[in-house]
């Protein structure tokens, strides 16, 4: 009987997790819940810390997007916005310099050299597509400091 009860509780918790995750995905992409800057751009808050880039959303509508990047780490970082060449992080990487080769990528913009506990902004006009948010300081990309964000067609 205890085993059946454990299975029922486990299934219930898993079901709740799936509902929560799917609800979060809908909220993240929902244009009605997005933050808008004074200039009319969609605002994406991004934290960089411990070789991790964490945006507050993984999908935004096409058009003007402001990335507000906060460095919560003890070392300098940067955040590049790169148009993805595929559905993954497949970018030209040079192991000899431990960096993505920037003159071989489509980089609409960046927030360079963000000192510890400082924030920086960049506003870009982004067409629909998949983009990589990444730090390209020596070794940071290879350490996993990148994430994907989708720019969806605007519905007007």
C-alpha cells in the first residue's frame, strides 16, 4: 500500500512539474507580459555570473529589443548577440585563442567589458530568428557561457 501511495505522489508531482514548466514557457513568449522600455523596445534583463548567461525570457517579438546586462560575478564579462548559424551553438571557434572568431559571425551588437557589479545596455532592431547570447572573452564561450534566445515574428 505504501508503495502505491508513493507512486501516486510521484506521478502527481511530475504532472505538476510538467504543467508548471509548460505554463512558464507560455508566459516567457507572451507579448502581453513583456516589459517595454521608454523608447518602445522589448526589455530583456540578463544576468551574467559564474560562466552562465541567464536572460529573463527565451523568446521576444521581432523589432527593437533592449538587453540590460548585469554582471553579478567577480570578473569582467561581455555579452554578444549573435545571429545563430544553426539551431545550436555551432559557431566558428578557434582553439588556439579560445574564442569564437568574431569576423566570421553575424553579430548585431554587444555590451562590451562589463565590470563586476556593473550593468550595461544595448538596443538592437532584431529580425525573427534564433540568436546566441554569449561571452567571448578568452575561454568563456568554451566554458559554457552562452544561451539561445528566439526572436519571433511580431503580431500586429
